[in-house]
């Protein structure tokens, strides 16, 4: 019997979190379930910093960006200190007389949800990420809004690139997966798209721009993920399909992720380096626009509000049916429960044979690999 639940929003903010909070809260209240919202992610649970959410608290928030509960990137994990943190979280859970806790989080925050589930708490999570990089779900809360904003930015940069005959490089968030850059690049008509899943050659990118120049096209738009890396710097990525498969399945993820982080630290300024080299190789004035946190803010799109409402309202039904230790996910337009042990810490890179990549190649988009 579920009579009292808690909610936290953990990790980075994304558009659509308030829509999800609203859906969870209103659905719960309609069925006589009390709702406690904890402030600032897992920190609020650990310090028992929460408030009861009533109807007025949920009114008018569906259009708001960010999260009314606040968030943080701290999370429970391994080690002695984390065990003490988990004990504090359990104490709050008991003190608040919760029957379940709903965690809205990205790939890393699912680790915290899983740790609490392993500690014996009744946990259900929802996927949120502007990068759409959570495993086992087709869509995440926040992705559609970020995709729309990134596309609009590329649209606007076209006119200035065309007018000044420039190369404009647009850096888009996406450290582990290229869904956002690829989607915005296709929708915005980018000439070159560089994503983490397909290491690129600087010579190939410059060659594609030179070919455009010979065809009478005096400007180019390059959409690049923040996590995109060159072939020259990433020797172990030459086996794309094998590593992509392993990352999708979670096999050896920590090893691969550790090696990626080492390379990222060595080439932390990749986008500006790309700009400098393209200017030297092509002789064309090259500028960089980094969208950064602009992609996280603002009013959520209609699609994100819809998906967040669907996941939020479904969470109550799942809890009432006895589901726990799962993340709700979209699979084939249905909401399903995926065990947290399968989701925790895993990302969802683009398959290099994905239909989006195929259609982009067919219209002449360069990925820098050939």
C-alpha cells in the first residue's frame, strides 16, 4: 500500500523536470498519496530538507524550466563515506515514513538510485538528459527541448556564415553520445557533423570544406559534440563497432570511460584546436560558437512536457502495482520498467549504423571519417 512518497531531482537540470514533478504530484494526490519533495537532489534526502507538495505547489509549473526542487550533482556511491551517507538517507526515508522514493536523474544519478535500492529502499527512477544518453530508453526528458534550441542556433548561424563566407563551428553538449549533435546537425543542415562515436580526421574535414569551396559554396557549418575526438588521438576507437557494442551493453564501460577521460583531459580544448587547424588548412576565416548551458535552460517543448507527464503519471501506477528498483523508460512508444542494475552508470552511444547517420550520409553530410 503506497500512501506517502518522496521526489528528488538529481544531477544537471533539464527542461521538463517540473512537468514530471507536476505529473507525479497531481497523480499521487488524486489517489490519496502524500508527496514530499526533497530539495537539491540527494543532499535534500540526506539532510531531510524536504517539504510536502500540495496542489498550489504544482500549479503553473508545467511551463517552467529548471526544477522547483533544486538539484545537485552529489550522489551516494561506494566506500565508507558513502555508506554513512546511505545510512542518513535511510534515516530520512524512515523518519518521513515514505513508502517509495522517485528519483529523476541522468546516467550517473541512476547509480545513486541503484545504491539506495540496494540498501533496501523502495526506489523508482525516471530518465532525464538533454543528451539522450541513458541506456534502455528511446527518449529522455529534456532531449527534445535541447534538440530544438540547438537546431535554432544552427539556423541562425547559417545567415552569418553565408554573409561573411566563414566556417562556423557549433559545439553542442554531448560528452558520451552524439544524439543531440547529430539530430540538430541534420535538422539544421550542418555540412559536417562530428560526434564521439565516429572519430574524425582533420584532413577529411578540411577536404570536405575544400570540396564545398570548389563547388562554389563559400561557407560551412560544422556541428561538433563536446566529446568528439580525432582518429589521430584515439587509436583504440579504430574498432568502432566493437567498442560501440560494448558501451551499449555495459561491457568494460569503466575501462573505456577511463581511457576516454584521459584523452579528453589531454585535448580539453578540442573545438578551438579544430577551429585553428581548419583556418590554417583551408585559409577560410573560422569562428566558434559554444552553446553550452544554453541547451539546459528555458521553457520545455511540448514534446518534453508530454513525455515528462507520461512518465510522471505512470510512476504512480508502477508503484501501486508493486514495481520497485526500476527506471521507467520509453521503448517502442510504451512506458516500461527497466531494472536499475541494468541501467546504473551506463550510457547510450549512437550505433554507427543508425538510420540517422545513414540518412545524413545520403544527403552529403561529412562525418570526418572518410
